[in-house]
C-alpha cells in the first residue's frame, strides 16, 4: 500500500502544476441523482469548469482526497453517509469551498449545513446559472491577493498601478474596459460566458442587456490592436476567452 504522506505530496505537486498550467477549475459534484450530475456537468462545463461526479458519501470523500477539487457541490440526501456527515469529514481534512445542494428549504437544514462547515447552499430545483455564480464567488474568495502583475504573451497588467502594457506600449483604458481586461487575465484560456462577464464586471444584479459585453469587448480589442487571430477570442454561442 502506498505511503499516505507520499500520495498527499504527489497530489499537492499535481495540483500546483495544474494551477500553473491554467487548467479549468475542478468541481466535484456529490449527488446520488445521476441526472443532477449530468446537468451540472453540461452547464458548468460550458462555462469552463471540469466536473467530476460521485454518487455516494463514501465515494465523494475518496474522490475529494484523490482529486483535490477547487470547489465541492454536496447534496444532503446521500446513501452511506449523509451530506452533513460528509461535510464535517471534509472540513476536518481541508478548507476546500463546499456548496450544499438540497431539496429542503428549511431554515434548520441551512443552519445545520453551515454549522457543519459548508460555505454556501443552493436549494433544489436550482438554476445552473446561479450555481455557477456561487462557484465563481467561492473561487474569488480563495484567489491569492498578491497577484498584482498579470502577464500573457506581450500583454502585461499591473493591478497595483492600474497600468496595461502591450508590446512595451502603455494603453489607456476606461475603468470598465480595465475591469473587463482584468477579469480576462485572471482567467486565462478559460471560456467566460456573457453572464459570467456581466457578474464579474457589472455586478450580479446588473439589470441591462448582455449586449453591453459585446460592445466593450469590441472597444477593448480596438485599444489593444487585437487583430486576427485575436487574443480575445469569440466562442460562438457561449462567450469569450483570452488566449495567447
């Protein structure tokens, strides 16, 4: 049998290498309804997340320790171990963000879930868009605060100075254009939907039309002299991605 310490260290190295490579955030969904896992896999997969599923509490615990997900979506009603027990065991091992998923909209259940160590909860039936927004919110809370300078190719964004340099030339952006570019550079190579961009730049409750995203992307491309093949790429029917 492998040494648990060596296995854990190997997982840490793999996790760090994946982060440096800019791969998709990993989400583990623990739910005994295969249809729920499939819906989340499709919905969040289109938004750039890598989804794995587990159908029992014990399987979820084993997968969480093996794959080290960035976020866990955890159902309450599970075979073998219920979601509250799984949550407590996970919290004893890790500080991974946990979003409880439950059909029960009782205040006591929500309190029990949060007291068990959950960071958030979503009530069934749920909107995939809302779940994705809550996953992104948990990822933002865990993002390191010391990434002041972001680089991709000849594009550099210095967040502390709010300066953008392209091929050695400083670019003047409006506040909204800057926030849009900052969002793209925090998620390199990740496909961002228009809803995700609206939430990240304009706020989750923005009441306007998502066409505003297309307008600002065009403006940002112009200022960056972003000629085809573009660094800000259009993903038809989904949104945009910043690529080298």
